């Protein structure tokens, strides 16, 4: 019996040792890669950095035209420019802007408040610093719907229209409570630890988009492995409930609105919430697609058509 227990103990110690060596190896390898990737992040291949509140914020600006489209990413996107660029560049006859808020993409981290009013203020400052003038057609995906609604509530003269790319309407967060926020923070802390241990690099390597050029793929990998679940992004969750309450304390902005809606697989009741939001606006159009949450990636042709039809109506 004692021999058997000793044997089991040795096996377990061996397993622990192998895991420890593996994790040490992934961590060291990740640190080496991060050091070699610093120039990729500093000299971004797309967009520019502008100064906002004493930090550098990344903004991609392209094209000229009658409309200025401002694309804003969902929560936790490590590289909004990479996420949106292919779709945004379809609109060559418009001025196209992709904002990377602090903690996202090529932008710096930020240790100050991350409430919705601060984020809107920083978005506006970034556009001004980049020489982009309004009015804007705000094009939010997912979580940035809160910023969009807040923006239109407080600065209606700057918002020509809203194009929601399966944007989260304020009511989407009505069921969120302190427990959800705590669970979200715990999940982010775990994923941040895995990133720092190099595990995220191993997992991300098999999920890079095949259409990336070699340089784009290297840069996208560098962004994921340096930004994923970082503290600045994670801090936004601490303000989610108060942000929701603030936005819902005012009337929903009555500006021309196009809601491009997914199949609702993000959670039960999503589609109904989108329709309910649209019902509060005098000039609202909804287009439902049979695809997942990132509608502009899954159905770019359908999204472009819906947006161009909407723009044509705005011009009449």
C-alpha cells in the first residue's frame, strides 16, 4: 500500500513539474514575443495617435464625402481598427472614422474614470484632435451603444444619425446587477492572468483571420497578447449599472436611426429589445439578419446595402 501511494505521489509530482515547466516556458516565450512586438504597436500600420487627456488615443480616418461615419467597437475588442477596417473601407464615398477608446487597439491605457460620459468626452476630443468635424453618423457595435445614446442625448447637434450594428440598447443591461459586475470582473482577472502567462498567445494563434496579410497578422497577434482583458477595459464594467441608469434617466434621442439586428443569439429577448428601442424613435428602421452578433463581419454585403439605402433616405 505504501509503495502504491509513493508511486502515485511521484506521478502527481511529475505531472505538476511538467505543468510548471510548460507554464514557465509559455510565460518566457510570451515575454520575448512582447518585447519584439513593441515596434509593431508603436508604429501602427493603420490610423494615427492623437493626444487626449494626457494620453495617446488611436483613430483611423479615411476618405471624404457627404457623411462622416464613426465606428465604435464592442466591449473588449483588442483591435477595433482591424475589426472594422474592411467593412468601413467599403464606404469610399464617405469620411470614415474608427475610434479606439483607451485600453483598446493601439490606444494607451488610462487609469482614470471609465464611465460613459468620460468615454464620450474622450471620443469627441479624439475626433477634434484628428481634425474630424461633425455632424456624425455614429455606427456603434454592441456595448458602444451606450456611448452612442449618451452622445446623442447630450450633443444632438453633432449626431446626424445612428446606425446600430447590432448595438446594445440601454435596456439590454436592465437585468445586470452587482453580482453580474463582480462575476465579470473575476472573469476578466482570470483571462488577464492567462494572457500574462502566455496562454492567450497559444490559443489566439489558431484563431487569426485567414485574410490577414502577414504584417496584419503579426500586429493583430501583438494587440491580442498585450491588450486582451487589460485593466482599462475591465474598469468599464464598474460603471455599467450607473451608466445604464444615467442614460435611461433621459429620453431616448430622437434622431434618424437604422438598427441592423442579428439573429438574437447573444441572449434571449435581444431582438425584442431592439424593436422596443426603435418604437421610441419617430424615424427608425430595423433590418434583421440571420447571423451572429458581429453583423458587419458575417453579412457585410447586407449591412452595406441597408446603410446605403438609409443614407439615400437621409439625403432626400
